[in-house]
C-alpha cells in the first residue's frame, strides 16, 4: 500500500475509523509511535511478548528475523534492558524493530505493518524483507504492508494498492499489473532485479538471545518517598513563599481573635450577674424583715438588726466586676439599661467577626502568593531540567505534581492551615482560661495531655505515611493511562483492552486502599479523643460543683472545657491534614532542585549577531569536533569515544552507521542536549560549551526524527514568532510540495489541527522541514528522515541551504 493517505484505511482495518459498525477480528498491528505500552516498567522482551506466553524457540526466531540480535549484544542488559518512558533507551530504528517484533510474535492471522522500513537503513530493510517478510514466520499469514520502499518489497508482493489524495489510484494482482505495464510507473523491473541481487549485510549471529546473568540496570528508579515528619525546610520554604509579613499580621489577628472570644464569655458572666444582683438585693430585704429572728424586741433592742446590716451592705459593695474594683465606675443595672450590655456584647461579636475576616483574607492572600511562587518554580525547574532527567522520569510523576499536588497547594492547604491556626489558638485559650480559674486543673490537664500526645503521635505517623503512599500510588495511574491513550490503536489491534484495564484497576485499587485506611484512622482518632474530651469536661464540672467559684465562672470553665475537647481534636486532626497537604509542597520542592541545563544566556560571552557565518574566516572548519567523549550519566558507559572531524561551510554531510551506533547522540550534542564528558565542539571558531543555550539553539535548526506539530495553524507552526511575511511562508509551502498553484493559500495556511497529531504523519514530516527553509540557518541538523523525503529536502530545502 503506497502514499501517506493510507492511515485512515489501516485504522479502519483495526476498527479505529467509525465507518460502519462491524465485528473486529484479532490482528497484530505495527506502529512505531506506540512502542512503549507498559502496565509496569517493561523490558525489551516484555514489549515483544506483549502478554502472550513465552516460547523460547519462537522468540529467538522473531528476534533474529527482526535484526535485533546485534542490538541485544550491544545493550548492556540484552533483552532485559528496560525501555523507559517513550522508549528513551532505544534509538529510532531499535524502537521500530521492537514494535515490528511484537507484531510478528503475536499468534495472529492478520498482520498490519505501518511503514516499518522507514525507520531503518537500507541494509536492514533488505535483511527484514528477505528473512522476515519472505521467511517462515509470516508464512500462511495475511500481511498488509504500508511502505514507500516499492522496489524492495515488490518481488514478494501478491496484491498491490496505490493511493493518491485519499483515493485508490491503482490496485490489483502484481502479475496482472505487470502484464498491463502499470508497474512501470511505480518501479521498473530492472530496479527490482538489481535489488534482488543485493546481499543483506546484516548477518544473524546465532539463534539464541544473549544471556545476561547479572541483574539488569534499572533505568527508571522508584519514586522517592520521604519518611518521618515533614522537615523544617519544607515549612520554611512555604512560609518564605507566602511572605513572612503575612504570617506576622496573621499571628496578631489570631491572638486578638482569641482575646475577643474569651472576653465574650466573661462579659456574658458579668451580664448575668447584673441581673442576679437585683434578685439578691430583693431576697436580702425579704430575709431581713420576714425572719422572726430579726424582729425588733419589745424592749426596743436593735442588736440583731445591726448584726445583719453588714451583710446587706456587703451585697451592694460587691456589685462591680473585679476588673473595675477600686475605680469610680459604677455598672448600671441590667434591668434598667439592658441595651448597655447588649451593645458591648454586639461590639465584641462584630469585632471578632471583623478580625476573623481579616485573618481569612490575610491567610488566603499569603496562600495564593505561595501557590504562585511554587508553581512558577516547579514549571521553570521542569522546563529547564536536563534531557537525561526527562528520559528517566515518567510523565505520570510530572502530571501528578502539576495536577493533584498543585491543586492541593491551591485549595486544601490554605483552609487546612487556617483551621490549624484557629484550633491551636482555641486550645491554648481554653487551657489558659481554665487554669486561671481552677489552678488545680493543671494536674488532670497534664495527664490528659500526655494521653492526647500519645494518640496524636501514633495517628500522625500512620496517617502521614498513608497519605504519602496514596500520593505516590497516583503517579503510575497517570503514567499508565497516558501511555494507553498514546498506544490505543495497538492495544485494540491486539485485543489487549481487558489486560490493560485490569492492570489499571489494580493501580486504582491500591490508591483507594490507601485513601480508605487513612480515613479509618481518622474515625479511630475521633473515638478516642471524644472519650478523653468527655473525661476533661467531667473533671471541670466536678471542680465547678465544689463551690470554689460562683456560678458565672463555673459556666465559663465548663464551656472552656468543652471548647478544649473539640479544639484539641481538631488541632490534631488538622495538624495531620496540614502535614499531609505539606506532602504536596514536599513533592514540589523536590522538583525545585532538579539538575538544570546550562544558563540560557551568558552575558559575558555572547557570540556576534552574524554567528555562525558560512562565509566567515572559519568557513573551512565551520564545525570542528575534537576528541568528543559523551556519557548520558556518570555511571553509564561512554556512547561516543574520542570522535574528531571537521565540516566545511555549505556542505551536506551524511552521518552513516547502524542503529544504536551513536548518530543521534552526536546530533544532540551539537545542540547541547547532552554535554560532553571530555573534548569539545567548535562552531565557527566558538566553543559551544562557553555560550548560552539560547544563543546556540536559536542559531541552529534541528529537525527531529519524530516530527511534531503544535496546536494552532500551519502558519503559526511555520513562523511561531511572526517574523516573516505571508508570501514567504506560502513560497516555502509550495517548494516543499505542501501547496500547489491551484489551491487556495488562505485555506492551507489557516488550517488548524485539533491536536498536535491531527495532521497525517507524512504531512507532519513535510512540515518539519519548513522552518529551516524559511529561516535559512547556516547550520542545520537533520536527525534521520525517511527515504521518501530525501528528494523533498534536495529539491525544496537543499537549494536554500546551499545559498545560505
């Protein structure tokens, strides 16, 4: 099947295009973009098996016929090598052949192969055709092969379909098409015969897979999980992010709020006493003149009356509250002037309300500032992280921090912190009030406090670890879900939906168990704290009934004891929630210290504006590589060993080598995606390790192997900074054959993909060569394009490059 309009037809074959409702048949499907499908961190062998039983003989034949044996010998851990997210540990050709081996190993009758030869060199293509496509592994199986290598595969083709512009242009049996002379427009018989006489240079070395006795190296380490309480550094980081001034004002608000709360209780006491004093006076008069013992004697003696006159005077002398004793202030009678007491009570209440509002505003203002500072730091750290870190870090971990952890910092943390502050302040105010009124309460308070502390420590340790495990258990869910979405075509083609769903359900179950156990510990804590709180209220009530204080103070003590019970529970509960929410801060702060790329701009060492120049004094050595040694990590072996060469200006150099030989590494080192262990790279006489990344990467154009377009119009993808006229962009589109003279230019340049992969793979690759054609750089690095686009580069792009 020819031409890149074949993709909808291939997807329809595996029930991915909603043309008609029909029954899907089990088929194995090859697609390079969907290589890494990992219910768990999988090795090369696991990806080839893809859930099917391991058959040693069949597995060895598949590995040999897919030209993977030489690669397994090179890899340190052989077929036990962990692939990593998006197949980062393999080259493009290796990924293509692993995906091909997966489709071939599956015991299916139908095999759909989406251009597997485009990502490998010509010798490997010849080997795959002779040993695999014409070998016993695909015998008696229906193979639908999409390819541009017409001359290569035509001798083994039974039925041919050629597509142009989304329609079938030519189809039929190869022998019939040859008899009618139609094949001459596709491939000449002479070229086919020449290809048949070539020998494949990729030889198979034995039929066994190299055994590795040592433990395979782990590419993706387990996610780090902190142990113990939240470190002081995390608290300081959050306080600093929210501003120390915010916390100073907040403490003042909290103290003043508790002072008003205690004042409210005492004012209610005095208010009640103001009513009680009038009643006490009336009772005194009645008691004084109605009791026979107080009657005046017949002899006119007034002794008994004088004895009780002092008691009557004492009732009136004790009326002012203690806080105003010794002053000239006289409290009005509550029955005569009730609005006085109501007004002061209302003032205290409204004052507490305004203080609460100010406290909440201050708290959330600081929380918003902290959230913004931490998010900006996280985003900057991840964007500026080294390529090696991105290679070994699953996307699920990053998504977990950017989604759930940032959401916790934005919403939950602020309210939890507010509740902790209020509960601790209420707890301190309650204890202080009771101890001032009942000093002896300090003894049972110490005992109750020790029991509270013991329960709280156990709850904190258990709840904290459960919440951390819950946070870590979400990352595999995100990673698994994202990878399944990327490889959904392959999953459905292999009818592996149930296996992947079962694995996803297991991961969700693990996270749910952590969540359930955490909330059960909360219920356990509430049960024990309620029992201790009831005991505290009982002790306070017994003290109140002992007669040491009047009824008003007794009421204040009992209400304070009840507040003490609730506040100590919520203080412990919210403190635990605070530590759990700070776990999100902890995880974000962990990413703030990621290994970062070199500086973007080095002001003291910026290259000239014309750098690099193809007409300057260094044109005979525009790119000079001297003894270049590169490792991806200090503990890994070297990938490049002492490479040295010189490239002249206006030259087009082809870098040859088998897949996995280091071609991509060398290309990436020119843009400093990986820095050399030793040696250096000079471009136009300047050591690229001495200048900033922006100055380097903005002067060099890089076309990756996996072409990608961003959401937006083609115009925005072609000229993202708006530096060129529409006529220039249209000219580029025309020269790379994406725009014909008869097409409406406005419709093509304004085309907007719904997502980055909505444009056909072929058009996407064509679009990847547009930008260097438009910007005309002196240095362009092309990281392997399919053979079908070499003529495109020669005709559309090469002219501009040679003229630069």
